[in-house]
């Protein structure tokens, strides 16, 4: 098969969609002797795909198409032309934000979550409208949708009214050659050197997005934990600023324990495993997730996990995490206190987490994704180019 992959929504490699695409592409490399992969990437993102070497054909996309509106227009006009030019059998769009209306070949899209339907004010009104209204129509134009969890598949059926036959659940995987238990003392020494973290700490890896990622409640719970226990534990936040980040920074500034709350900014992928191994516990109080990679990554590194069960998180972490109600600050504070004060509990969570993490593997994800491509690559009936462009322009531009 000739398989196209669009990468325009990876936000310079700093989003969950980026990690999904990087890991999936790595897992596709063993298949390059049987299939041709053509990756469409913005010019300044090209170095991010250096790992693909000469095994994947990369088509540069001019930087002027990076802004969201221009990028959406590019996908609806130029991407169909390029799909025909490269004689693609199937085109995979790894996020609902860039799904195509034209059908130049078989279209497969991954939907990670339908957060605009679940979390009020997650984005500005334009993005919310796009996610709730435009995407609903675009989803119906795809030959097939990959949902990364049972929860996401259920949301797609509920909100988009798509039938079961158009949806396949393919769980995200885990790169076990990167995320695995290692010597905690070695990791702590490395983290102390890189980030000047000397004390025991809770870790939260997520972009700084308010209210969806729930940092503000976590900070309040941490304040209560510190007040009640007099503990010297710290709270470490790893992630780049996103929508509403100013509210999170404000909460840190006003915390009486602000010196024990560290915001590291975006953490490079290469440094994540050491952070997980160095942390005494990982906490993930998100209000909604379509999957939630960080809890599984931390489990694989031997870090005990405290987690919400919202969205797909309960499905992903199973019984291997200490569970919190993300709307209840007292619930979060209670688990912080229990986990910090009970080493035997941390050990039990660590053992359970290692077992849970073994359920996820990107090689399995890649194989199941290729099965979706093969099933649908010959099934689409593309419209004539003139019909496609008139239809797209009339509805969206």
C-alpha cells in the first residue's frame, strides 16, 4: 500500500498527538519493505522526523501553512491534490482537527477524544464550534475512524451518530525500550543535576491547560497536603503553556508553598523516563482524557500512580492506580497524603502498575492500524476533483 500521513497538528512536537504520531511512525518502520509511507510535514518540523531516515518519504509543507486556519484550508485543497499526485491508497489524518471533506483516496482518521462535548470552555469559542459542529460533518466523510479507547468510540457513536462498522478501537501503545524501570538513585541524580530537584516529589506531566487538566485543584490539594502533614515533598509540573495557563501560574504564585511547586515547562521526550523514575508518585487529576499516556508511561517506569478515572482513564489504568475524584480537592489531598505516608502502598501500586503497563505496546497498535488501512484502502470511491472542491468550498469556506 501507499500510505499517506499528515503531521501538521503536532505543534512542534509538544502535544499528545505528536507523541502518538512519532510512536506510530517508529512502529511502522519494520513494515517499510512491504508498504510505502509518505509523510507530509511542515518545513520546520522536518528535524523531528530524523529517526525515520530514508525509510519514509517526507514531503515538505511550506511554513506559511502552519497557522490553524491556513492549515485547515491547505488540508481541504492542497492535501487532496497531493494525495492524487502521490497515488495514495489511503491517507491517515491523526487528529480530528484536520479531517478532509474531499475524498481523493481512502480516508482514515484517528479521534483521540471528543473533549469539546465533555469539558466546558476547554477551548475558545471558535475551536469549540469547530470541534462540535464542523468535525461532526467531516467525520461522516471518512472511510473509517480509529478510536484510541472504548470510551472515545462510545462518544463518537453518541455525539456523531456513526455506526459501529465505521469505528475500530486501537489502543495507544507504549515504547517499552524507553519506558522501563531503572535505578531510582541514578535517575534522581540526573534529575537533581538537570532541574535542581533535591527533595521527594509528586510529578504531573501535562500541558498547562486550564480548566481541563485540573492543575488549579491539584495545587489547592497540594497546599492542603502540605498544611496538614508538614511534609517537605514538592509538586513538579512538566508541560508547556496552553489555553488558560495564566490561571495555573497565578495559583502557583498565590500558594503559601510556591517554593515547593516547580513548573519545568516542556520536558523533552528523552528526559521523561528519568523524571518518572525519580518521582515518588505520579498524579494525574485530568477532568477528561481520550486515553492518557503519562500514567501508563510512569507505571512502566515503576512510578506509583494517583489518577482520575474520567474519560478513558479508568479503562487505561484499571485497578493499578490510587483513584481520585478530580472535582473534589479533598479527594485529591487524601490520596496525596495516603501515598506519601505509606511506602508499602507505593510498592503495591508500583507492582500493579508494571503489570498494567505490559498490556500496551506500539507494535500491536501499528499492526492493528495497518489492518484498518488494508481493509479500507480499496473501498473508497473518490469524487471528481471539481466536485470535491465545489463541495468543500461551499460548506466550509
